[in-house]
């Protein structure tokens, strides 16, 4: 079945399921938001197409702006950047005409997020500053926090970790003011990661453990696993090998119900580093080889690149420089294909250092 056929089938299904009572623009908009929340932009778009041509949307500028904003979100979820920006921009204009600062700020923030995903960091930052000004005027702490989160991510991506840390802390304060606990947990995670990058390890350990406490209380297993992984990495960066190992062992005990191949492979990667640093090279090599097979089998491309990098580190540490060089170059190609610039730069740097050692030998 082709793409157009699928859309026709979806449209027919939506039409037959609307039923009496949900033909007006407001109800169609709310129904579309429900589908977007479930991660289904195709069905949402059909509902939004119906909503935009209703009598209510024609007469109510606020409603029309809301429909356009959600249509922009649906395009954004399908990586249709230009279409998304067009709808967000028109919605932003309508919100401004109605003096709806929250609506305008959401649209500007969303446009900033679009540009951020395309690597247009300077333009993204400008839109976020405009969005922040509007959200501040309206006194919406939660909206301010989401904008600050994007601004911190921009600062982090453009090599300004100290600035990013300050912005993440402002973001955290706004989420605390709005009472959003789970978002506080994710921001604390970002604070911990940034502190780790700045080698503020004691502060990072506190932030990551605070994030973990929220994750356990709120029962967000995704955040739980990310926290455990990064607490362990933080200890490894300090060469606190036993503490790192203790964290991964605890993670394996507390998270068996997840049945996640990605989590298992991620924990294996950390254990590979631990075994290598302990000098247990044979066990490290067996685990990294097994984990590479797992990553290939389950299409875990980013983890596969990380494991290639770890394999190369192991070969370097055991004097197998030609094999190490091969794996560094393989990991660099994988990172570049995935758009993971930090990993790519690290792999290229390691490959060049290995080449230099081979030439001197």
C-alpha cells in the first residue's frame, strides 16, 4: 500500500469514527492533540485538516492559531521542517494579534527547536530569546523552563558548558516553581552531565543522585536507567572503579523487568571499561565482542559505534596498535554517519595518535 493510499485509509477511518458531537473545530482540535500525544501525527493531521475548515475556525482567530500550532507540531514530528515552520509562524502571528503571549512563545520556541535540530544554533537561540521574553511577561514558569532547556542545549552544543550549566539551573528553578517533578529530574540529569563535562565530579554525583531519587519516586524507568549509567560513568571518569562497578551491579538488580536490549548493551559497555581499567583484558574483550553482536542484532547504531571505540581502546592498551587503528577508523565512520560530532572528533584524535605511535615504532 502506498503512502497516499494509507492517508486515504486513515482519512476514511477518522471520518467514520468522528461521529455526532465532535464535528466542531474545538473538539476536533482536542481530538488531534490526543493523537499527537500518542505519537500519531498522520491521524492528527487529518483531524486538523477538518478542524481548520470549520465555521468555528473561520470565526475564532484564537482557535485557528491553535489548530495551526498543532499542525506545525504534526509536521515537526515527521521532520517536515519547512512546512512546520510555516504553520508555526502563521500561528505565532495570530497569537500576537490576540495578545496571547503564551501561544506566541510556544510557537517561537517550537521554531527554535526546529532550527536546533537542523544545527542552526544562532538562529535558534535568537528565537528562544524572543520566546523567553514573552513567557516571562506572561509569568508562565513551566513554559519559561522549556525554553531555557532548549537554550541550555544550544549552549552545550556550541561548546559553552559553563553557560549551559547556569541556564540549566535557571530552568530547574522554573520547573520547581511550576511543581513539575519529573521534568525537574531530567533537568537535574542535564545539570549532572554538564558538571561532569566541566569535571565538577562531586557536584555531578549529587545532581545525578537527586535526579535518580526523583526518577524512582515518579517511577520513570527511562530516567532511572539513564541516571544509573551516568552515575557509573561519573565514577569512571574519576577512576573510582569499584564505585562504578557497584552502580552497574545495582542497576542490573533493580532494572531486570525492563527487558531492554539497549539498557543491557549500555551496561555492558560500562562494564567493558571497568574490566579494561582493572586490567582484566580477556574478560573485557569477551564482553565487548558479545556486546557488539547484540548491538548489531538489535540495530543499536550509536552503541555499536561506542563499542567499536571501546574495542579500539582495549587493543591500544594491550599493544595491538594496527587493530586499534582499524577500529578507531571504523568508529569514526559510524559517528560521522550518525551525526555524532563529539564521538567522531574523539575517534579521529585517537586514530591520529595511534598512527603516530605506529610510525615511530
